[in-house]
């Protein structure tokens, strides 16, 4: 099934995709995963390899967050990483917890946690005033 | 509860091949990263909301046993990221199915090639930090008191 | 050669919990199958050993078992595959996972067949037959697209090797998705939308973690994970 001639002969049919949360979550995990490959692995390498862990102080963080470039990087990282991780946790919990009421409750708590965390940390980063630490 | 323990036990006992091992490592590394991430995000937000606590926690993370934990998280992130890309590729390109077993091995290889030097570097950083403190008459095996960071209080 | 077998036993009428039966067989040929060995235990040593089998030749799918920790068909597994030693083998036989044990090596297959039925595993085309009353024609390339998934013998080796199914038996499982694939990608069939809705549901394809145990377990060597990924791609792109 490799040659172009066969693909011309294959009948392709289209249909209306009914999207549901699971399909969205599946695609989100993979797309955010690619984004995180760059942002998260980048973050780990920059903070712990390019810089030394011994340098990690609040002054170091302030120097980075003095520029909006780094703030945006970290905010984007946050918006991808937290939902990606919590959805992964949801997958694991739904594997092992079978009571539908419990599952619903857990999903609501997880969603609340994502929203609260993302908002809290975004505000924290956006309002962070680097001049206080120089 | 017995079903959870049974499921986990049998998942560990089943003699799957590379894909099964990769799946277990992906799940375990994911849980480890998430646990760390939640603490890290809420802690780092303190840089703005409670700077004294944040400055203290940054110093606390230099405590050797905690710093080794950073190494573990580095391993988890690297493996989870590369294996995640492998899964994404195999999900979006079903016709590359025949490469799946080899791709699992390649992911482990890339992981080791990157992680081993990084681990050596990070570990020597921990050792360097401890010996530097020792040279100044102090010790890294001590968690600094919260009050040391009062100057950062708003 | 000599073979030591460890077989998981459980008689609900007598036992509190499952136990391991230990059996030794002499004069085993390297080309004997695990099913042959189980037969010998039943006929020579313990007549109460209970198992399912029928054709004994790898086409009926009755005797999927966990042999030395991995799913295989007992009748297709030669002793020589399980040992490097020409004179001795240790073989462990257990029922497949994820389904309730009825007795010894026999499990309750009803949840498995329920999932199978839920994907409408039969041909649907209400359009009138072709004018000459004969076949609905299909090109060779179109036929090749679902050829692999026609091979399924419903042995459940794949579904019972899937960690997502072990964790939650509401997951329809690889076999049901393979059966759905066989019809979804068949250009002569018209019910792809209904089937795609079933497999696109919460306990459908999205539970697959691309673990590949199913493909490794399949005695017909169907590329199960590939079929599942093709269904995922169909649901992603809207094209089949």
C-alpha cells in the first residue's frame, strides 16, 4: 500500500465527526505533548543544565522574569503542562475507579483544580515585580 | 480495593514486551512528574504572593536528598517526553506499525544518551554545593530556618 | 523431554481461592503443543482439570491462555518455543486476565462477546442489489484495506492482554475495535457512522494507550494496534 497509484484507487469516504470530550482530550494530550517537548524539556535543560542548580535563587528567577519573554514562556508552559498532567491523572483514576458518581466528582474536582491553579499561577507570574529583588 | 491491587499486580506480572515496559514507565514517570509539578507551580507562585516562603523553598531544594529528587524528575521528564512523542507518532502513522518495537528501544537509547551526562553534571553540582558550604564552615545537610528570609517579606 | 507444569486451578464449589497445581510429564516431544500437555494432565493425572478447546489447530479461538506470563493459543504454542533446553521445560499456564474465572482455565467470556456485539459485527447495506443480482463490486485496493482485520477468530487473547481492559472491563477492547474496523473500512458496508459512534465513545478507542500487548498476543498476527490507530485517525480526520 505504498505506491501513489494504489492511493488513487482507494475509495475515501467522509463522515460527520461527532466530537466528544474524550476525542478532544486525546488530541489535546498529543498536541500539548509536542509543545511540552520543546517548552518543558527546554525549561528543565535551561534551569538545571545550562544554569547550575546552585545558582537557583529568587534573584535568579527575578532576573529571568524581568523580561516578558521568559514570563510568556513560563505562562505557556503552565497552560500546557497542568491540563496535560491532570488529564493524565484523570485517565489513570478512571481506569481504576469504577463508581460513576465517584468518577463524576473526581472529574469536577480535577477541572476545578486545573482552573484554579492556572489562574493563580498566571496572575502570580504576570504581576511578579522583578525590581523588588534587585 | 482488592481489584485495584490485583490489577496492578497482574500488570506487573504480565510478560509483555517492550511496549508493555514502555507503557509502565510512561505511567510511573507521568505520576512522578505531576506530583512534582503541582508542588512546583503552587510553590513558584509564591514568588509573587509570598516571597519569603518562595526564597526559603528555593534554599530547601538544595538539601541533598531533595536535590537528588530533582535528578529523578529530570529522568522522568526526559523519558516521558520522548516516549510520548513515540506514542504520538505511532498513533498518527498507523502504517509505521512495523517499527514499533525498535522505536521503543530507540527511545530508551536517546533517554540514556541524554540523561547519563546530565545526571553526572547535576550530581556533581550537588557535591560541589556541599563541598563549597563545607569549605566555609557550614553544611549542606541543614535546612535554613524560615526567618533567614525575612528580608523578602513584602 | 521432561516438562514441569504449573497450572492455575480453581473449583468454586470446593476452593476458597485459586491454587497452583504442579504436574510433571515425561516423554514430551519438542513439537508437542501446550494443549497436548494439558490433555495429558487431564487424561493421565487429574481428570478434573477444566479447559476450553475445540479444533486444536489455531482457528476456533477456544484455548487462549496465559502461558509463561503472556497470552497465546495453547494449541499453537509448541513446547520448543518455551524452552532453550532440549531436555527440560518449565511451563506455567493460567487463565486469561480481566474476566471472571468460572473454573480452572475457563473464564466468563460474556463481557467480551457483549463488546463484540455492540459494534454491529455484521454486514449492513440496505441499498438494492446490483442489476445482475450478483456481487457488490470492490477494487482490490479497497479490499486490501480491511483484509487484516477479517482474520479475527475472537479468541480474546488481545483484549485480555490489554491493561486498559484489565483495569476496567467496560472498555470495549482491541477485539471489538478490530471487528468494527473490518466493517468500517469495507467500502461495501454502509453502517460506518453507527459503528464509529460506538468506538468513539468514552469506553471506545480513546482508552487505548498504544501498549502493543494486543498485537503481540494475537495468534493470527493481526496488526491490532495499527487497526486501532486507523480507527482513531478516522475519528480524528473524518475520513475512512
